[in-house]
DNA sequence: GGTATATTGATACAGTATATCATGTCAAAC
DNA sequence: GTTTGACATGATATACTGTATCAATATACC
């Protein structure tokens, strides 16, 4: 189904990891999912994903736009937002509401399930976890509130191991 | 220290609750905290808090602005943002990043600690919980990542009990 | 090829938030 | 009681984030 490549990164990407294969995995998964869903992975959509996959940082839509240097003319903002919307729906990127920023998902299991986003306030690197404890706790809390859970968003800002070393 | 009023609302405000006393509690806590910290609870700051405390809904900054009907002239956006910044720092309101909206905190224990925000996508009512399970899980996950936790933001969108009944 | 559908281009605009500098208010110090 | 300094607000402009609309183009399917 999905390309049989080793899991691309640890939950929090180490500075030493092999990012070339990490990046490839992200793009191949997108290709694979598009084929599965019979939707088109156009050059523009690919370019936006490539820009995000180039790092493990969260970028704003206009940051992405600046990286899209067409020779003739830069595409309008809506082009980026359309690509982002497509990639979000495909499940290969995530949005950090707290920063109005987007980043490429690097976790094979992230189709569904509750995710925690970890972002370093110094270097901007993003990590992802899927705590089973939290995944169990949310429905339990919801039950006591009589609340029907739709979407869950959890973002933890702080300092990553690499930056704490400095 | 804080006014000795009964806890204002349940984690998720019932439609039947006594909102007059709930609202009073929010404003008195703000007064009390301002006295403690020796900062000024000016009319403008009070007005913004009153607007938020009027409901358990999350309002955008410009929604708040519309409610500030001065006779002469409406204050500029920055006035609202300045008041919101002040109230956030005081700890009497919260910001929902996922909606660019703000709401009055109704939980006595919310000085520090990890909070879950629950927002109904139909009626917009906001609830708050403080799960000890999640409060314990976050540092545990952080330790495995070598991550130093700063701020945590957790938002759950769905449907509240009242709206599910409809 | 011809038609329906999806995608992109182009333009405008809405919504959210901040920067900057001037003016006003308050309270303590003199 | 006036000076003084810190804090708060007013006024204006602008930056940042995201969407609406409609025309043009590309792709898929018959
Ligand atoms: Zn990588
Ligand atoms: Zn870092
Ligand atoms: Zn209430
Ligand atoms: Zn509701």
C-alpha cells in the first residue's frame, strides 16, 4: 500500500537524522495516497509539499509563497491556500493553529488518531506524538461532559533537546 | 484572598446555571487579582471582560469591538487587543487559537495547570477541564523527547450535550 | 475531437493583529 | 499644590492571514 521505507523520523526529529530519505518518504506517501484516492498530485501541490518537507519547521502560507519562485510571476496567495487545503485533506500536512503555520507530517500512522504537536520556540522544529493515554482520556472526559468529540488539537510549545544544549 | 463565592459553573456550563452570579464571580476575581498584583482594572479593561463574561461563548476581537458602543466614537482595534493582552496576563480569559477568539475563564483553579478547552461547533459554548491524567502525561512524553515544556494548548471541538439533544 | 470536471490565474477584498507616536490620566515625590 | 514619571489610551497606518469571485486553462472521459 504505502511505500515500504523505514519510518522517516523519530517523534522529534534529531539533527543527525537522514533527512533526504525522510523527505522522500513524505513525497512518496503523498503520491501513493493520491493514487489511492484518485486525486491529482499536481506540480503546484507537489511544490508546496516539497517546500514544507524541506525542513521540519512550521511555515506560514506567505513564507511558503516566498519559496515558490516561478520564473515569470509568483502565484497568488489563494494558490498556496488551495494547495494547503488539499494536502491537509490528504493527511500529509498539519496546521499549527497557535502559529498560523503548516508543516509536513512525518508519522506513518497519522491518518486518524489524536496527535500532539511539539514545537521548539527557539529553532522552530516540530515533533509529533500519538499518546495512547491522551487518546483514552479525551473520550472519558467527553463522556462526563456529555460532549461529542469532533476534532482535537493539542500543541505544546517549549524548547527541544538540541536547543537546550546550547 | 479571592472572593468567597461558590464555584461559578460546572466544567461545561449548563443552560440552567445561575449566570448572574457566575458573571459576578468573573469580575470580582479580576478585581481581586488586580489588587493583589497592584495593576489597574481600568473601565476599558473591565468593559472587555464584561463583554466576554456576558456569555460562555468565545468572541473574536472585532466582535468585542462591536459591543463597545461608546456614545462618541468606537475605540480602535488596538484598544481591544491591549485589554485582551492584559486580561490574558491576569489569567482571567483564555484564547482559542483554533478560532482566533477569546472567552472568560470560569474555573477558580486556573492560575497555572494544563487546561482542555471544549467548544461546541453549533452553539459556540466553551467549557474547561483540567485533567490530571493529561497533566501527568505531558511531562512524561516531554521527558522521552528531551523537550522542555513551555505552554500547552488543547482544544476539542464538537457538540455539547444541549445541542446534541436538538 | 467534444464535453464535463478539476485546476489555476487574476483581482479584489475580508478578517486578524501590530507598530508608532501623540495625548491623556493617575499617583507618588518634591 | 505642582512637578514628574509611569502607565494607559487615542489616532493613524500598516502588516499579516485567509477568502470570494469569475475567467482562463488543463485534464479526463466519452
Ligand atoms: Zn527529516
Ligand atoms: Zn529547537
Ligand atoms: Zn455562567
Ligand atoms: Zn452547544
